[in-house]
C-alpha cells in the first residue's frame, strides 16, 4: 500500500515557494542544447523569448504567451523537460 501523501509528494517534489528560475541547470544542458539546436534556431528561440519577456514587462502578455515563455525558458534550462498534454 502506498504511503499517505505519496501522490502529492510526487506531483510537487519541491516546496511551493521554490524559485524555479534559481534552480541550476543540469551540468549537461549546454552540451545537449548545442548538439540539438542549430545556431540559427537558437537565435530564433532567443528572439522569441526576448519578445515575450518585453510583452510581460509591458503588461501585455496573454496567458497562452506566458505559458509559452515558461516552456521555452525551462526547456532551454533543462533539455530533459517533457510536457504531458494534460499539463497544457
């Protein structure tokens, strides 16, 4: 029988007040990104991220754009990031 609270522990492995932007990327992240994302693609991704951050700073970002920004940032920080359709 699973221990009480196991589902919550697995769903939320970090404390609720965790600053995810402060979590260090995996040591292999830069190597993986360099091997899987061309320089042209990386420039496009960073341009897109910059544009979304500007919209956020100006208070003009939509919820969908904010989710898109968070996904881009996290997938660059940790290339092992995966998404499940239910999370979207």
